[in-house]
């Protein structure tokens, strides 16, 4: 009986062990079985065909909603309430993903410009080459652009799209879908759309992976895209400098070869691009990128030619001026294009003065005026300089000749000149760059910080103001009789 009971117990134990093993196998997946429920690879590591939609959820991109501009959100909601698509797009999304504060917020919509204009009381259409809607909220302007499409469509007319023989786009008002619009943008990191409905980021050009890898890549064939708009070469240099990104080899390779196409761009547009490059807080880095790609010579040809002269510290002054501008912007101080152009063109001015001295006997000030006229006239062929800036440039240059006259009352009068501070700053940069000025900038530094009594002692004895002797008037002499004498 005991043997029978033992056999029964052993049988129950074996059955329990078999059941436990089978249950464990169902709970633990085999290493050879497909793992369908495992988390997928990170979004940034996946590359999709161009035009295919990638959705980056809020948990992935982590853009704080409080950083979205209220006025831009109002515009998007108004467009959506009217039945149109509307997204925050471009540089603002790029900067938010990088943790930067966007300078402005742009919007892309399915509404045509005229349709969007009807929705906003403060809306105003601008542009012919690229029609846009500006919606104003006080001093803030929200830019609204319609989804663009390719020019290859059969129904496209000359009023909608026009291209020059060089391939440069002269008019770009062909409208399409969001997918087409993404592929019409320049760089992948600028083709990111923020959907305010579910707070996702939409990517159609692998911009999100490029952003994570800190890489600047052109959408499509870089050579063709640069021919469409040569300013894209300047934008490549600017974004590389501003963001610290590396330009992807296929995007960088054609730039030096096609740099001469900048000659087809209007000088007024290039002036705006120069300000973005050199007066946005990353001027020194932008200059180095411009030289890397051979673009600087087409923006400032006279300055680029002056770099070859060992007589003057041209590049040192240029870099010092750009570093000074970057530092002032980081400190929240104001800057003016007049000072920047005065510094960049100072040594081309000196070379032109030397040329004129060989063929002219003009005094120093008129000679400087003539040289300034010629230098500025040549510069505006590359980048326009509005008169509100060119006039101060001339005044800053003229003061460089007047500042060495360290005479008492005249020194005080110079300090009251509206361009004195800019002229003094240029003087300091010139001497710090290695130009032999015998401590002139330090003298002016000390003179400004001194009280009136001390200033009198700072003026050299032979240059002190001396009272002018009044010119004695000739005494009235009796008029001589001009009539012939009778004698």
C-alpha cells in the first residue's frame, strides 16, 4: 500500500513540474522568436524617403508649450477655424528643438495669400517674387506663407512661376500640399512643421535626424538648388556659423564653384544678408565660413583684395570689428551697420587715397572725400548701402583725420560730434590691430574719463589754445589827391 501511495505522489509531482515548465515557456519569449512588441529604434536613427511623413510626438521632441508665441498661435487657430491647414514652420521649430529662443515665428498654410488676407484685419500682402502675408500685432509681425509646389506642373503660368536662363527662380507662387512645400524648402532642418492640434512635429525631409546629428543638408540636388537661389549659399554659411553645424559634403562641395552666381542677386537683398551674417551675434564665425567657401570676395571685393597687402593689418582689424560687434550684441548693446562698413572698408579707403595722391594735389580732407566717393560707389555694386548708413560712414572716416588734433577746445567739440563714439571705437580697433598711432587711442580714452581741469593739463603746451591776436585795422589815411599837380 505504501509503495502504491509513493508512486501516486511521484506521478503528481512529475505532472506539476511539467505544467510549470510549459507555463514558463509561454511567459518567456524564445530568443529565436520574432520580437514584435519590443520598442522600435529611436526616431532620430530612422531615415525615410523624401516626402514621407514622420511624426515626432511631444514626448520625443519635448518642446515646452509655454515657449510657443501667443500671436503666432492665434494666427494658426484662425486659419484652422476657417477650414485651412496651418502650422508653425521653419527656423522657429528648429531653434526650439535646439533649446534656443526663436527670433520670430513663421506659419505655413494651405490658404492662398488672398484667402488668408481676408481672415486678418491687420494682414498685408507683400512681395511679387514670393508672395507672403504679414499679420501685425503691435511691433511683432507674423509671416504667413502658402504651401509651395514644384514648377513642373503643366498648369503653371508665367505669373505664377518664372525662371531665368541661369536657373535662378524669378517668381515662385505655385501652390501645393504640405509634402510638396517641405521639399521646396532649402535645408532639411528648416522643413519641420509643428501641429498645434496634437503638439507633434511633422518631418518630410529627414530634418529631425539631421538636427540630432548637427548636420546641415540641402534638400534635393544642391547644385540645382543653389542655381535656383544663390542666396542659399550664404544661408549655408550663416547656419553653419550660427548653429555650429557641419555642412554635409554634398551640400558644401558646389558652393565655391557656384559662388559667382551671387552677382545675379540684387545688391539690396545682399545687404540684408550681410546684416544677418555679420550683425546677428555670430559675425566672426560667419566671416570664417564665408572665406571657407569663397563667398566673402563677392560681398566685399575691395576688402578681399586688400587682404593681400602686408602693409596694413586688414584681417586683424576686420576680425576685431566683428568680435566687438558680437560682444556688444551679447551684452544687449546696440550696433549700427555704419560702423561695420566703416571698419570693413577702412583699408580699401587708404589704398584708394594713395592712388589719388599720385595724380592729385588735393588737401587731406577733400582727398578723403573723393576716395570715399569712389570706394562706396564700387561697394554698392556688390551690396547696397542705404544713405542713412553711407553718410555716417563718411563722417566716421573724416573723424579719423580730425582725432589726431588733440587741441583743447577742439577736442571738446569733437566729443560732441554725433559720430564721435563710433569714430573713437574705430580708432581703438585700428591701434589694437597693429596700426602705429603712437598711443592716440589711449589718449582719447583718458581724455574722456578726465574732468575739465585735468583735460587742460593733458593738452600739449605747443598745442594749447592760445588767444588770437586781434588784427590791427589800418589807420585811416588821408586820401591822396589823384588830380595832376599844378606845379
